[in-house]
């Protein structure tokens, strides 16, 4: 079997990111969850990264996640269904974008 490297999707998004767009990534980590996720957040120039411990969250209907934000904020979440996590993440992104727009409107 011949294996090929996967393209780096986050790198491609970063290269084409228009102003005002937020980029969210995921980090599935077997150890040093916060440190490895923070490193990926910075390396990939993400706005938010969702850090999941492996193998605890794989194959489960519930996800244990910690959100790391570019500004250094860390938000550990209680175990959630994948749908609930997606909704929470969308709410946080929407709130961040609303605050950013209000900030630009007041300048």
C-alpha cells in the first residue's frame, strides 16, 4: 500500500482567509492537551482551537473539549454531545464577531 500525505487544510484556509473571517481548528491529542493545542493554535494562526483528549472522545457520542482562543482564554467544557458542542462553538463565534463589529463601528 502506498500512502500519500494529506493536504494541510488549515494552512490552505489561512492562506486565503479574508479579513473578518474566523478560523476554528481541532486538536485531538494523546498527551499534553493544552500545550499541544496552544502550539497548533499559534502555528496555524487560528482564532479558536477545540482540544479533545484521545482516546476518551473517539467513538463516543459525547465529547470532552477545551476551547482555546487566540487571546489566551481557555474554556473547559463539560462533556457534551457533538451537536451541543457544535452549537456552543457557533454561539461563541457569533458573539465574538458581534463584539468585533461593534468595536469597528465605534472607531
